[in-house]
């Protein structure tokens, strides 16, 4: 198997990384310590492994790491602002809304849910509930019953609207 | 492009064409298929384009479902295709997967083939020997089987742009992400009658998209309940369903009739 060096922008930082051709994006990001991205179905059905590749949601379980060459990859770890030294990071409005709306229980699907929702809000800042349901129907949660997730995304969209 | 064709010729069956990877990488991960080489065609500029002439829409081989869903030309000229694309699988598959790859995989439970057959779409293939064009119905030869030669690759899908008064419908029944059955219908209706015969194609029931014989329906009164029932019966007779996880053969045959009537209703309502 061939190895090659790829250059990517990972959560805002430029990185050069050597990868083997057959390595999957999920294994690359997790090997770098970004273990928020979860493997579950491994068949592109559940959405737990969702990351953004140039802003579009993809299943990192079925995307080759070399696809990230020259592109931007965002994972759940890239959402919160680091904040001032010694202070708690400031969560992304989606993360805060998921907490406030009790939009997770076990949390395993949550990083994928939030990344999918981020891609939606980046493209359509104020979707209605039906648009959220359609966008996220490929993200499976076995705990919440989905209603609180839809409410959290609506809430996050609303919070963004109120930002200066 | 020349490099891709020459690599394809050099490696033949030892190489797979790689674009979105949504089906290819799944098959490789599951160990169902193994290729020593993948030929990545995404860097080829000319394959990324959607271009329309007066009477033809040409969709490059690496254009994704996501892009088709948002393409203004598709939305205007082929609204049924735009809506179909917006409902393929899930958002991540649409973001990566291509229409050409969907056809190349020839998974029977796929959305695009039925509508493409009903629209008379063609697949443009290229090899070192030159290029050839096949109707989608000729290209898909069986379950996971296509007419793609070992030295060939898909370069584009061509769809004849329908006249302004042509109506089209695509309706499906699905339990999970893939359609259990789908009905595509394309027709012109004037003064309450079909102009010529409608094109009705059943997807996801047989191994290949199944065109319903509709010659008898030329000029039929579209609102006559006997037309709807006869069309449903013609569709039920045209398919050869089998029992599988999507339902029993009897159930699927029944649903084919129901969904043909819904497609007809959608045509009458003028919904695209």
C-alpha cells in the first residue's frame, strides 16, 4: 500500500500528515486524538461518524483519508471556542442548545447530529422543523425520540439570529 | 481524461472507477469486492459539469446528488429529477455519491434508474476505442450488472429535455433508505387526454427498471377511473416481483398498482 503526505485544514489548523491510501477518514481523525467522531453502523446509514469536508457532511467511515488533501475537515472538537486561558471554552450555539434542550441521552450519536446540523445552519440559517427533519433523517438516535433534537436545532438557529 | 482512459485500459478488471465511493468503498469494506487499483476520476474537470443545450441536459460523471438537487437548470427543466435527487438515501450519501456511480453500481433498489428510463436518458461511455451511448435501460442489464466494458468508463448522463407541456412524476414507497418500489411517469396531457402514450416505468421491483407497455393508453381519458385501473393492471402484469425484505411478491405487486394510480394522480394534478 502506498503512503503519501496530505495537507489539510483540520478544525482551522493547517496540518501535513502521512497516510496510507486505504486509511479511512474516521481512523485518521481518531488517531489524532479527535475521538468525538464515533463509528457505529460503518455503512453510511446512522450518521454517528459525520464530519464536514469543505462544509459538506460526509460519513467519515466511508471516506478515504486522502480525500481530505487540500480540503477543510471539521469535527465536533472544532466547534467550541477555546476561550481565554484558565476559563472554560465557550460552546457553539448548537452544543449549548443540545444541552439546554436535553437533546441527547447516551450521547453516542450527538457529535454526528451536531455536525450534520451545523452543515444545515451554515447553508440555511433559519430552517423550519420540516427542513431539519428532512436534512437529519439519516442521523439515527436510539434514545431521544428526535423531538428534542429538532427543538435544539431550531433553538440554535434562533440563538444565532440574536447574536450581534 | 486521457490518463483515466489509458489507466482503465491498462488495468481492466483489476481497477474500479472511483468517484463518490458511497457504494464502492462499502463493498470493499465488506469484502464483497476487491480491486488492486482505484482510478479516481474526480480531478477531471470536464466530468464535474452540468450543461444544458436547448434540448439536452448533460450531467458529468462526477456530479453528485447534492449538486443535482441544487442545480437551477435541473430544477427548472426536470423538477421531478431535482426532487428525486433531494430524497436519495441521506444527506451524506447525496454529498459524496454521484448519479453516474449510482447507475454503474446497478443496485435494483435505487431511485434514479426508473425516472431516467422514463425520460429516455442515455449513458455516455468512453474507452480507448472511442465512445458509445446507451439508453439507461440498455446500460443496466441485471442486478448489479451493467453493459460497462472492462476498458470503459462513464463520462456523462444525457437526458433529452422534455417539451414544456410534458408532465412527470416520481413516487416511491420506502421502509428504510432505499425504495421498496418506485413509479416514474412521463406524459403529455391535453384536454384531459394523454397525447400519445404515457411512459410508465417501475423501479426497484424487478432486477432492472421495468417499462409498462402503454401503447393502448394513447389518447386515453386520464380522469376515467377505468384508465387508472387498466394502467394499474398493466403495471401489475409487467413486473415479476420476488419475496424479500421489502415485502412479499403479492404485496409488492399490489403496491405497484396503488403507486401507479398515485403517479397518474400526480400527473393529472400537474405536479412535476
